[in-house]
C-alpha cells in the first residue's frame, strides 16, 4: 500500500451543559495528556512528548483552558501546522507524525496522523507494526465520546480490496484481545472503503470504549478530492457528530432505565399508600414516613425526564449537523458517499431520536402521578392531623371543665367541711374533703364531656 | 501554487503535450466545458476530474495524475505531512473553518448521579 496514512480521530468532552460558561469538564484535558503519555512511552515523537507547548490550552506545561476563550477558530494549535517529528524504523524509513487539534463546540477533537516519510514506501503488514496501531486503541487514548481509526493507501487497480482491508484490519489489532467486526463497505470519493468495529467485551454497550475503523483503498490513483480542505472539515465534523449521537443515545438509554426503576418504585408506593389508607391501624407516622421518601424520588424522576429531553435535543441537533456534513461530502464526491453513512442517518438516527421521544412520552404521565401522590398523601396526613388535634383539644376542654369545677367544689368543701354534720365527715375531715373533691371533679368531667359532645352535634 | 491551480496546470500540460490521447469527441466536449467554466479553481478542478473519470479516458487520467504528481511534490513526497491522505483542515490559528459557519452549536449534558436513598419496599 503506497501513500499510506494511519489516522486517529479522537473526540473528547470539553465541557457539558452543567458547567458554568468558561468552566470545563473535570477530565477535559485527558485526551491531550494521554497523547503526551504516548509520546513518552511508545510513540516517542519529540513533538508528541512536547505537545503541551504546542496547544493554546496549555501555559508553561499547565492546562489552562482560559487560553481558548475568545478565539473564533476551532484550531487549538499555536501554529498552523503541528509537525510532531519523525521516528526511524528497523527497515530504514522514517515515520512522520502530525497533529490537528480542534475545539468543536463542547468537544476536543484530535487528528493524529502517522505516515511514512516518503509516499513511495510501500506499507505491507510487517511495516504496519512499526506504526504501533494498537497504541491508538481506546484503552490508551480514553476519548470520552469515541474514536475512529482511518487507514488510507493506494493499491493496484486490480487488487482485491476486500481481502486487503480484512488483513489490514486484523493486523491493526495484532497483539490485542480484540477482533475487528466487519460492519459495512462502500465508496468514498470513488475509493472502496471498509468499515470495521472493535468492541471491548467488558463494556460492549459503551460507545466510548468502541473503536470504529475505516480502511480506504485508492485503487484508481484519484487525487483531487483528498486535497480539498473543505472535505477535511466536513469529514471531521461528520465523525464528531456520529460519535456524539451514539454517546448521547447511550446516555439517554441509561436515563430511561433509571427512570423506569423510579417509575416501578412509584407504582409500589401507590400500593403501599392504598394499604395504609385502608388499614384502620395506620399511624400518622407511617404516612409521614411515606411522604418523606417520595419527594426525593420525585425529584430524581423529574431530573431523568429533564435529562432525556436535553439528550433528545442534542441528538436532533447532531443529526442535523451530520446531515449537513454528509450532504457536503456527497456533493464533493460527485453525488456519492458510503451507503452505510446514509443508512445511519435514515435508519439509526431516525429510530434513536424517535425512541428517546417515545421514552419521554411514556414517562411524562408518571411525573404528574408523582405530584398527585404527594398531594394525596399530604391531604390524608393533614386530615388525620386535624382530627388528632381536635381530639386533643376536646380532651383539654373536658379536663379543663372537670378540674376547674372540681377545684371550685374542693375549695368550698374544704372551707365548709366543719359544717357538714355527719359523724364520718367530722371524724375524717381531710379524707372527706378529698373524696368529695374527686367526686365533684369526675362529675364536672362528665359534664364537660356532655357539653363538648353537644357542641359537636 | 495551490493544489487546484496545479491540477488545472497539469491538465493543460497534458492536453498540450499529448493531444493524441484525446478523441475528436473529447475536444468537442472540452470546448463546451470551456464555454461554461466556473470562476472558482476548486470547481474547475472538480469539473475536470469528473470529466476525466470516464473509463474511455483512463489513459488521459493517468497522464494527468502523473503530471500532477510532478507539479505538487510537496503533497506527495518529502513535504508537509498532515492528515488522512495528506488532507488538512481549513482552520488555522487565525481563521475558523468554513464548516463551523454552517453547523449548529450544541452542548451535551452528562447524566449526574441520582439520589442514593434506598428505595423502601412496600409494607405487606
């Protein structure tokens, strides 16, 4: 394969909607730091090791994203061309490295390209290993949004492109536990292009851990579209939108699962509430306990719904951007672009955006139900509390009448006990006063009870 | 010299130096194209390359590619190496890319952790 190039396109979150404008995500610089680490350990290009000094988001080797603010360009380099230098190979030729760094809205994008110093050098499978492609896999780069590895090369017009792509895709992952899975094939700018997918078996559903591989084989020596500056930018943005759509859809599915769990919890709480209301033994404290648990879950549920709506907006927006990029690339390619890219737009994207909207539609009524459940429990508690308060008030009234009346009678009896001409009273005046006071108090309590009861009627 | 200027020059040199590679019909078509040439060099280059892509003009296309390789060695050998197939972004430290003007700004929101309160089971 001549005119060979091996490109890593990596996409990493710079900031999120939750951050204050100007702030960045906690791991925002991880992409650049991991590239520097590569330069220090395996791909020892001088320029890669010193990458921090070439980016505007670093100041004296320290990550300072303030340097990005106020810039109108997506380009993150201090200079126009970030030449990272060359490395010798055992076969005598050198490998050259170049970086194109960008900040596209909320995303850091890196194009890290390796190519032989001379285009005449043919890169076969043995030479491919000098490029150390396994170092460019997600485990080392850790781009939060995902990555694409793109091999480009010229082959003979009569070459078996499918077989070549297969062997290169396999060789790309040599020495790893990964196997490339063939996804699609098509034509890009007239060149056969083959798409492979590499999944991490530990996290098969995490798009950030997956690696998309394209192998583009130019078998007609066509050249001009490759040089088109605009095609470069449209392709970069298309890949960026692709990875963002997949990433956000994954977030949306996670949120939907969490919202479903809360929805199920809500259903159980309604049953519990019905049980408590129908049970005469129910204590006010049981209802209060129920009421204390639900608002937090209700808030979580609302957050899930809000996040789903935000994710839906992000998916729709990135679908629009993907469509624009694909239309531009198709126009540059004289009406042709890989069918799988069209299919992604017309099938996957359509399904995913509708799926998230459907999830929202399913969950929205639950939000109202949460509110109603809280209101209902609160209403029942208030009613029970009022009854309880009224009962206490009644008791106080009855006791007040009883003890008040009893005290009056006790005073009168104590003062005039000697006037009661009964032998037993004269013999035990203290006990007689006490007895008569108790009798009077009980009598007044009964009277009070009768009065309160009459008032209630 | 830009890539597009080089492409146009390469094509002009090929038809000057190897006119036998063109049939009478090719000349007629070229005359028609010349009458409707766009202003932009990139569009002219695209038009020419599209015209060259026909199987019957394979030899002409090969001659054009070889001539182009001679005119723009920097893009093919020993010069500035950039991205995939030596392609480069139109963005630079003081100039945004054209694509940025057309694409919608957007920001992702990550899922933040929900409350970790244990979900109580319904009482029997």
